[in-house]
């Protein structure tokens, strides 16, 4: 029940769901066949002061009409909730919870003139609108629904000309702007009340319904031609009314600049702020609103001067050119990236912000095979994503495999001296060290992927080998006295391949910054650890590689060679393996966590590829790997070298992820202990990925000492939206959804065939041969797994040693077809046995 403070004032107009649905259906009709998301934004008006910061943002794929209507109507009883929708499509990879800016728009479906009578912005439209919304009495939003979707770069000049022609509000020029939704309420804030608006919310209504007509882009260009060529002010940009900070996505970098103190030259710092806001894709009005909200002491320079006038001057000089360069770069890569996004479209529309329902979970299908997880766009560092996409297209391979391989190479290239202090008050540090296993059949092109991704690091290593051999020859040519005066040349390497543990120890003794282990066939690597069987030799080799994943000092006594001391035993890994060998290895090897340290990447199908010159991204990737290899530790205060650390928001995110990983691990432990152990590594792997992303995106020889929230957020999304789905596919499709999965499948099949209302351990042990081979404890474990998969509900028992479960009725509904097939299979088996006798 709402408290009096949160109750709607009486009388208050009600939401008109029919009007809301009409509006939403129109937008989805215009977007039919396109790739992208619509954004529903809800912000909260404050009638007594500054509007409440933040809001509720929902993303909806094209076709998700019902979900989008629900995202709007859920606020029907929320006081001061203003709901908006951008009529243009944002990129499908738009970060969760983000409203998006012009740089995120992929298709402009409508240009809207904001005709507000109460701000004096109500001229005449140069062409008839197709659809009009009355947002409040006397204020209108006039929609020109275009006959074809336009890229933002083509739509922007039309929007600017429309603003000049109609004398409309500044919002007209922003193709990412969110507009009122008919059928909702317009709640006034303090600013609008000061202009004389009524304190009561007004109904947003359709003033002119859409009759199905569309505005020809060519005819619109002709109608507004006089304003298309209107001269702009050469010295400064002319700003419209500044928007509220609500709904403006200010990046972590810009936030730091706005809040900075003791910056030195305040004039230069102000220009830097303006340039960053332009780079982030904000409109001049949005950027100015953020600029005026600065809290750093550098903003004191405006105690004696007009900040808006200075902003207009700086925007033309520093901001606008930067924004134009960004737009040009986006146009260059848009063709390839759009093709990739289409290839990886999610097939079903869904609201990614919908709250979980209270319904009982559906039974898990233990026979199901997980679909191949595709590579999401917009999360990886740009150079890695462009390299992965372009190479995948040319080579005819899985882009996700290329991307994961490239990250492993980058991790190995970064010196181990660059570490991240993971917590605020702890000495736990992580270095950029990753193990990646590409899993697929021979046709998946594992070796070509590995060869392409490691080529830049091989070149660096070849240079190291030549340098070492030159120094070694010069040293060997010295006489005894000369050798006593010079140190023995060190064999520093960047990679190792088919080497024994003993040979690896010799190389790693001089390679303190770590190396990349490259194995086209990881089955040989796993097999080499079992050459001693299950004795001390196998344990020692596995211990060596476990330490190589963790890093740090290492020493071992070898017969005939004495003590081998390694200052930093650090190995990143990239290899390939087929499903069947890794399945046998997982079943037979010691369960010491070695397998769980790998990021498994289940490769998709391959194709012939293209016979075309390499993309520019190949050269950029090669240069990146060489630059990473030369990075130095960050410095703090311009003096002392230091470890990386998270900023405050990123640290909070890390803590939230740690709790999430703990919950995930505990949840999976009963079903699949190997997968649970893999999830148990995620806290450290998240930190390592953050170091890799941060160093890749650095532009100086020393990366910045603070990892910003935006980087940590993208890493978290990449971990949970790409790497974890691949882990699920590996542990379910390759190894089996659960431990002792054959017994789980047999018991599930028995349930579907016999349709019992309840099941006990005794029932399990009377089943087929697989079930009869179980002892009581193993049978009880199988039932617990089916309980975790929502097949069973435990029944209360008087005796503690008795275990009984009720079969969830939904099991028979969900798996009716499977039950028929299972019954047919069992009858066939019986017939075969009978015929043999």
C-alpha cells in the first residue's frame, strides 16, 4: 500500500493504455526488419527543488510491443514519474541501464519538432506532420515519420534545418532525444512551475492520430532547403534551452574531469572538459548543462565571467571538431559492424530490465544442448573488437574465438610488473594472466585462429631470440677474463610452445615479465603431465603449471642441476582442443582446479572465408601488442610507481560481483562441482580482465593508475554475457550438465516413462542398469540434482534416513514429447533383448 506521501493526488488523470499501445505499435511498425533497441526512460520530477538524479531505463528489441507497453504502464501509480520514449533505434549492444546518446543511434525513424508555447518556441511547421502529441496544454510534439530510416549523420542536418524553419525548441536537433508518451502524465518540476504551469499533472494525449502516411525524405529536404544552407555562427555555437541533468549520460572520465581540484591551468582544463563531453557524444546543450554542473575548484574561474558564453566559444574551437571526427570514424566502421550485429541478432525480443517474476521456475531440460554464444558488440576495447570482426569475416571463423585469443595474447604481452590492487584495504594483487582454450572440431579452424592472433607476439619473441643469440655469440667469443667482467646473457622470451616443464623452467628463469604458452593441441599438454602416471612426477608438473597461473616466485630441486629459482613464474596460455579429448581429460585427470582455470571458448561453425587484403585493424592490433609489451608501471602523483586500483564506483561494482559470484558458485555446486569451481575463479579473472582492458585502452607508455567504472562495467558484462555462457556451453554440452550426468539422464527418463507422483532412493536403485549401479548415497545425490533442476520437491519425512521427493507436475507437461520418445526407446531395448534370447 502507498503511504500518504507516495499516493497520487486526487483527482489525477489515469494512464490511457490504449493510447500508449497505439504509440508503441506505430514505432515498432516503422522499425520492422531493422536491428536495434527502443529505449523507454522514466525520470522523476521534483516540484520543490532539483529533479531527482537518475531514472529507470528499459531496452526493448524490435517486436517487443507487449514488454514495452508494460515498461510504460508499470508507472501508472507512481507519483512524479515522467515516461519518455526515443522514437529512433539505438544500437543493440547499448549498455544496460543507459539511455544512449546520438553516437548510439543506428536508425532515425522520425524527426520531431518540439513546439512549446510556454517557452516561446512555437512557430509554424514547414511541412505537415504525420502525427502530433500534445505534451501539456498548448505544447506540441510534431512527428515527421520518415519514409525510410536514415543514419544519424544524414538526419542531423535535416533536424537542424527543421529547428530553424519551425522556430522549435533545441530538442528538435537531438536525434537521441526522448519524447513524451501519449496516455501518460506530464508531471511538472520546479522549473516548469516557475513558468506558470499548474501543479497538477496533465494528460499527454494524441492531438493528431497517425493515418499511416509517411514523410518523404526527398520532399522534406526540398521543403526545408532555405534553412539547410542557413549560415552558422563562425565564432561560437548558439545554444538552445539547456536540459536537466536527468537522462544525460556523463561518462566516468568526464565526471572525474568535472570534479577535479588543483588542476593547474584552469583555462586549459575547461577546454579539456568540453572536448571530453564532445567525445562522449553529447549535444552542445547537454554538454553545457554538464559543464555548468562542475563541482571542481577549476570552475571558480567563472566567478567573474559568463560560463555559458565561454562554453559556446570553446565548443566551436575544441568540442565541435572532435565530435565531427568521432562521427566520421563511426561512419567508416558502421558497414562492417552493422553486418556483424545482424549476424548475431538475438532471435527473440525481450526487456532486459524486466524484474523477475514470482512464478515457479520451469524444469530444466537435462538433454538440452546450449546454443553457441556469439560475441556481443560494444563491450571489448575497440581495437580488439574491430580486429576480431574483420579477421573472422576474412578467415571464415568464429569472431568470439578470435577475440578471446587476442585477449590472451595481449595479457601475455603486458609486463607482469603492471598489477591491480583488487581491494581497497588488502594486499591482494592480480597481474594480466589469462588461460584460453578454443574448443571445437578440426573444421572450426582452431590452429589458424591461434596462428593469426599470436603472430605479433611471435615477431616480438623472434626479435628477443635473435638479440639473445647475438649477445651469446659475443659472450662466448670472450676469453676467461672478459667473461668474468660481463654477466651471462639472459634468455628472455615472450612465448614458449612444445616444451617440457624442465625446459620451461630454464626459459622462465630469465623471463620475469611472463610468457605465452602456445599449444595447437592442449591434449598433448595435459598428457605430458600424466607421463609419470599418478605418482610424484605428475603432481609436481601439475603444481608447476598451477603456480604458473598464479604467478610469483618458484624454486625446485632437480637431480643433477641443483636448485632452479624463478623470480616470477608467470604463464598465459592459448591453445586448442577437440571436444572428445577434453571430455576424457576432465573425467580422468586429478581434480585440482587446473581445468577450471581455463576460459573455455566453444567455437562456432566455420566457412570458406574471403580472399581479400587484410583489414586495417590487423595492423592496428599488431601495433597494439608491441606497444603493450613496452608498457611501464603507472605512477602516482607524477613520482612513485604504483599498482593499478579501481575508482570508487568500480570498487563498488567489484564488491557486488564478488557477492554475485559467491551466490552463483553455491547454486551450481550441487549440480556441477567443476563448473562451480570455475565460477570460484571469477573474482580474480575479473580483475585480470580489467587490467587487460585498461592497458589496451591506455594511450601513453604508462597507463593511468585508476581503472574507471566504465571499464569495469564493460568487463563485468563481457564476463557474464560472453565468457560465462561459453563456460555453460562447455560444462553442459561437452562435459555434461551435472556430475554423474548419465545417471541423472537415466533417472529423468525413468520418471517420464513411469510417471510416478513421488520417487525415493529405492525407486532409483530399481531402475535401469545405470541407475542400479548406484549406491544409496549416489542415488540420493542424483535426486538432489533433479531437485536443483526443478524436477522434484522434497517431501517431509519422519525418518531421517529416508529420502522422498514429489515429482513436479510441470515436468510431464514440459517433456510430453520426450516422455513418448523415452518410452519408445525403452520398449525397443526390451524387444532387442527378447529377440536375442
